[in-house]
C-alpha cells in the first residue's frame, strides 16, 4: 500500500544505501567465487533519468533537453551492477569518478585479488 511505501522511504537514509551497497558487493563476490572468475572488467557509464515534478536535486540537462538526474553506474562484463550513485541532472559526465571508483577498486583488490 502507499502508506507502507511511504514509511519505507521515510526510514531510508545514507546508512541504508551503504548497507545495500555492501550486500550487493557480497552477492557479486559470492557469484564470482562460485564461477571461479579471476578477472573483472569494470565499465563506468553515466546515464540520464527523467523526473517529473520538483524532486530534490533534479536539474536541467542540456544534452538530453529534460529535467532529471544524471546517475553514475559501474557494471562488470556480466552485466552485474557493481555500484551506482545518484547525481544532479546537471552533473558533468565524469564528475567525481575518482571518488566513485576508488572504494570499488580497493574492494576488489582486497576481497578478490
């Protein structure tokens, strides 16, 4: 119901996002170990997500000609989503890529060298 969804979103904070990221990493790591994958190709892309109304941090993106977000995504060669970050719609394509990628690389260097 709408009330349940609203309560869920009200309790969702930065800690919840970090917990989901850790869970996602653990699941992808487990799948890698089960399939004995020793190499990983990380693909980093930005995309556009249209918004309607007045969502927080939504901005006009001249390239797409619409209001929205400009999320940054990291996937592997199998299409697994490794990490995602929601950015304002007017964020430059490579903005904060180093800060986005560094923890991901450290994770794979320590957990699956």
